């Protein structure tokens, strides 16, 4: 018997004298076993209580003891055994109210309802956990996408079919590197910030015409560049990267609006003052880097 729960034996009054139960008192041994087992159940010692009630190896004959055994079985989750015990109680005492109520509950769907509720609770926990994991992966994916990254080359289905010689005209140089054709204009395209020169518009018109004739399904990347002069404090642009991006957007808009090149084919990016197309040895070379580089895939 556990040490944390003491059992108090009820005293029995006989002829107005208070006595403790003993071999010669009116309380029989089965009654004492039942009271002890009841106290053990109250303390949570189910196995000890059941052993005490079944110490003869057979079921007790008392309806109260059988009822207590059925309650122990329910506490252990043994509902079928509990039902058999309560049936035995009703065979001995058809008017036993506790056994009748218990059988009605066993016959009702309350066990199934309780099981469904528990499963629903566990399912809700699983759903919350899955949603949390999905949200975490989505957040990580957004963070990765927000980082600057080089533009990935298009697959083989979007490779241009034109050779570098088809685009070789005065005003720019053409370079072929693996699956891409790179067009670098010979001098600067912008007069101030993002304003295109008239000569630049003519070159873009020539480029668009050659593109539609020789590579109508190609992808186009417009890559903005700037010189290495730092941005002034009162400038419209935060830094050279932002200025280069705006130059790329200006060229993309000209190709789309004036030369009917689908916007879905055009991607824009900026290198700012990094990786300039021309080495900056003097002022004139710096001017050349106020331009865009066009890449075809």
C-alpha cells in the first residue's frame, strides 16, 4: 500500500459503545476487504484494490464489490470487462441504480465520441505543427529570394538561334559565351542619369530589328551599369546600383513600347559600378560605363 495515502477504518457503534472492528465485531471480513479496496481506489492503487477483491481467485459475491471491480476496470480502460461485471451486478441486484446507469453509458456512443474528440484534438495539433513548418519554409524561401542573385541562364528551349555575326553591326561589339550572346555598346547611351541619347535610341531600334529577324524567341537580359563616381547626397537615386537598375528599366521600356518586344521576354538587372564593361582609366572611359549591356539566351 502506498505511503502517501492512509486508510481510516470506520468505527462501529454497538449498544451505544464505540469499538473498532475486530474478529468478534459485527463487521465481517468481506466488508473490511471492500472498505479497504475502496480506500485503495481512492488513493489510486487500482492493482492492489483489485487483488484484494479477487484474493480468493474468484469474483466476489457482493454487488458492491462487483461494482467496485467494474469501476476499477473502467479506470484501466477495460470497458468490455467492466460491462461484464456490471451485468453480474444486475443479475444479483436488478435494481442496482449505479450498475444500470453504467450500462446505459456503455451502451451509448459516449466512448466513441470521447475517442473522436481526442483524435480531433491530436489532429488539430498535427495541423498546427504542419502549418508552422510550412510557414517557416516559406519565410526562409522569401528571405532567399530577397537576396541579390545572378540571373540564371535560360534552358535550351530559349537559346537563340542567331550567331554573333548576325548582330555584328557598327556601334556595338558582340561576344559569344557558351549559350549567351553579349552585346556591349561602344560608348555611353545616356546624356544624364537615365535620359537616352538620340544615337542610343537609333542603336536600340537597329538591335530590336535584328532581334525580331534572327532570335524572335530569345530571352533578353538588360544589365544596367554606371561609372564609379559615388552618388551625391541630394541625388534622386540612393546609390549606383539603383541608378543602373533604372537605366536598365528605361531601355527595357523602349524595347517593349516602341518595338513591340513582349515584356515577358525581358529581364532587368543592375551591376551598378561593379564589373564595368570598360576599364576606367580616365574621364572618357568612365563615360562609356554609363550604359547597359544586353545578354541574349
